[in-house]
């Protein structure tokens, strides 16, 4: 198998996970795109796709004015200049969130620029390395079902059990499942595990 074919297969798998992730976060992603065959992907993007061609801009199902961009930097090592270009594109599209799918970890300067941009511009830019997206972790047999609560559902939960936020069990912002769903601090997830005795076992965790 050629190296080009390997790159194509890799990007096909990563893109599929990204589309699933966006769908699970509540964005308008066509199921046909998620289910696209490798053959059709290669016909559309070639067996060695240009990463820029994979850029995505999608709207939320419940609020079409809320959009997210997905960028695929071509350079293995992403520096400050591409970060600034992506910020400009976000402003052009009026998108407050973006995902960078990178081949390697960001340079120290790029990480610093990202932190500064998010603080000053009010933008949220997530970074995933390609290997993290080769498979969808939520489909793994050992990962229980996670459901993200709305603010209203969270308030109802706290009132029902007469609890304060600080009394909820915690899940780290850096947890792979929290990153998959793009969670923010203060959000609560409902975790449903199978139980031999009760059928299912439900717990709640707050992102910290």
C-alpha cells in the first residue's frame, strides 16, 4: 500500500469522527456525509487530500446563527501565522468556535497566541491531534453513554436532590469524553451505565 493511500485512509477516518462529533454536539451534519464510503471520499477529495479542502463550517440545529469552523492545517507544525488566519476567518463568518485538527502538537508560540486570542477576542478554539480522532471514543464498549444537560435540566437536577454544584462528582475539562462533546466548566453530564441488578445505573458529573 502506498504512502498516499495511507494518508487518505487516515484523513477519511479522522473526518468521519469529526462529523460524528459535530453531530453529537448538536450541529447540522448530514447523516449521508457521516456514512460516506471511503471510495466516495477518495473520489471527492483524492487519495491524498489537500487538508484545506476538508475545512467545515456548520450551524447548530437549535440556533443556526451559532456556527463552528473546522480547520485542517497543512503544515505538520502549526505556528502563529495560521492561527491568526483562522481567527480572521472566524470573524468573517461570525463563528465563535473552531476546531483545529493538527498533525503534531502546536508550537509553544502558537499555544501562547491561541490563549491570547481566546482571551481578547472571545473566541473558543479547540485543538485535536489526528491520532486522537482516528476512532470515535464514544463508540468504545468501555465508554458509557454520556448526555449533556441543558442549563434548565441542571437546575432541575440540583433542586430535586437539594444539592449545590460543588457537591456533584466531577469530570475534568481535559477528559477525552468532555473534549469530544466540547464541554465547558460548569456543565453537567448524565452518565448511563448498564447494571446487572437495576438495568441501568445513572450518575451525574460536573465539568471542572
